[in-house]
C-alpha cells in the first residue's frame, strides 16, 4: 500500500522538524518492501550515511550493427521491456545515409544474448526479411494489462518526418514524407500519437494525436496503483531558455489515447507574436525535473526513463543529463562544456517531487575508442533474479557533432544493480545504530536486504510505543545476522516469528557494524 497521506509528516521530519515533539501517525509498513532511498525510515542514527551504489559494468556490446539498415548507427534511443520470460529490445538504427530512423526489435530469453528476428514486415532496399517494426518512430513501449488484447502493447511517439526536416540526433534531412509503413499515412509529424499492437511487432496508430507538440525524446509511462492512473512523463522546454526538462501528466485506466489536458501557455503566444518558432512542448504541463542551481551552467535533462519500483512509494528515474554549451534557465552558459551526456539517478516518493541527491554518473564515460566516450542514454530497467539490469546506449561523439567521418560504433550494454541496491544506509567498521520512526506492520517475519563485512553484523531490537524493549525481541535476545543476502530473516534466540505484535505501534532499533542496508520488509 502506498503511503501518500504521510508525506507531510515525512517532509517535516526530513527538515529536522517535529509535530509537538512527537510523531502524530505511525508509518504503516504493511507487507510492502521499503527502500532506504532517503531518511524516511530513520528517526535517529549514529555513524550512518546514505550512499549511492554504482552498478557493475560488464564490458560488452549486446547489439552489433550487422545489418544494412544499421550501418550508420545503432542505438541512441532504445528501450528494453520484459514480457513474461521474454526480453524485448526496441532500438533505433540508421543506415549510412542517415535519412530515415528505423525502429528495430531484438529478443532474448536471458537479457544477455539477443536475436534479431526476421519479421518480414518492412522492407529495406529490396530486403524483405528485416527486424524493422516502424519507421521514424521512437520511444519506450510498455504493456497495458487493462486494455483489450488487440492493444496490449503501447507506445507514445511522433510518426514520420516532414520532407526536408532535420533529424535532431544526426542533423540529416529527410528526403520524403512517404514511407512503407501504414501507420505513418496521414500522420502529422509535428504531433505525438499513441501507437498500439497486439504482439509488440505490428503497430497501428490512433487516428488523433494526444498532443499537437513535438517531443524529441522517449516518453516514460507508469501505472500508479496509489492514484489508479497512468503517469506520463514527456520532455518539454523551458520557454525562456529552451532548456530541456521533463513534465508530467496523468491518464485514467482506459484513456491513454485521449488528448492530454494541456494548459494554455502565454509564452507560446508571445513567442509566436515575436516570430520565434518552437514546435515542442513548453509549459503546457507541470515541470517535475529540471536543472537547478547546483548543476553546471547550461545543463539540460535530455531523457528521463522513469519507473514505479515494486516497493512502497519508490519511484526511480535515470535521466541523461546533457552538459550543453548553450545558456541555461539562469542565463548561464559554458562554451567550454563537454557537450557530453551522462546518466544520473533520481528518485521520488510520489512521482512528482524528484530528488537527485547523488549527482555522480551512473555509468562513467568511456576512454577514447570505447564507443561510449561521448554520450550515454538509458534504455530500460528490468528485474533479473536477485539483480537489476539497467540497459544503456553509448555513443562515441559529442552530442552536437555532425561529423559523419566518426565511426559511430555505438555500445549497447548493461549496468547491473543488486536488487533494491540503488542506495544503502551504511555504517562502517567502527559500528553504530539506527532507530526507525514509530510504525505498524503486517506479516509474521522481518526480512532485510543487507550486506555485512566479515566482522560485521546486524542485531535488531523491537521497542514499544514508549521506547521500551519488548520481551522476546530485545537486543540481548537478538541473533546476529551477517553475510551478504537479499533475504536475511531476523530472529531472537532462533525464533523468527513477529506476528504476535503485528498491528502494534513499535520501533525497530538496529545495532550494527560494517553493514550496507538496502531495504526491509515484513513478509507474510
């Protein structure tokens, strides 16, 4: 169960404030998983710090450019979707002319070894057996479990390009407005449409666009059970500076094809009156992620890649931040900026207020010749056993480079997180402790995702509402936990049942040494 109604109390606690010196309502943990993304689960502590844990980076290239329609470039925009036991990767490619953007499909049974199926849907220069599923479309396909089987797979994208239009990524201009893909016929290339498919391969287009403005990057779509709505994140521009940011809107369960509820923008009218043309979304929707004063001059949010993580109130995103040489929203510019893109980690408790407390790169730019020394874009987060695969695309060039002599041998690879392992509450070898706020729980056992060193341990005490240890769950009775497991079960003198105090207002007190604590959960 999401904990939306307690956000005010948590926000005050995060600012070091209190309500009449006491917590007015307990945290209701239920049987959901709870991540240590911030200090919500920490009322007091000694020796503790929150740490971002960079993922492992295998040196690999999962998608090679071995087809004629891929010889210009593979990737840039891509998205991996886990569908049952099958992984689907939708990725863009260009041939050497760079005049058409192809949307291609690869599939895998393990997320590591990929096959490009011969679909026979869209022909390329007389070659019928291709893995192309769309032309001049891009984005993040998702599964809609509520709609009819005919519309199980969905995607927000622009469709087609006008004759002579310059591609934002490559700088090349299209030579024709007609392509051999039925969904593009009659589409307005300056608008965004909802595409749908029964099999994730054969795509159709809704007749009317959801938005009349161009969106030049993938749009993330999440189902949010707590508000029973789809949450949609399209890219936008700040009207004063044209800095790229991300905005948010919502849609009811069966209304993804409905036109977005856009607010009229006085800035757009002013821009049109002054002869300034900007076809993209600006401030017609609320902005939820943008650069701030702590970022370098000229930074922009280029892509988003947001997810509703399977834990209580845990939304995560992996935005690619562009270190642009252009002016930012504060009028600052940096002509010496790297013109590079790196992925950062962002999180939110409600999908609206996003935080970037750790602004280090999730994946570091590579060395010359690595294939990802210039730009890195997210390409999807999927769970794989006790790990999380985060896919990314790497490009060798600067973002604004139009140099076709560059060997655009791009990299498609994984960054591997531990399950729940984005952020951890760390206490070092000197030891320390943490105490949670007052809480209630369901279930009959307490489980941690944690890692200790060889000399490390976790001991747990359960306190009553007044702060006194509860008999049977005292520190003296606590069994030490040590080692590395995503499923440590807490026990006291060999007893791991806590169901007898489920529903009571309690606190957890952990006395630990040399530990990384990622999440906790009361399980049934």
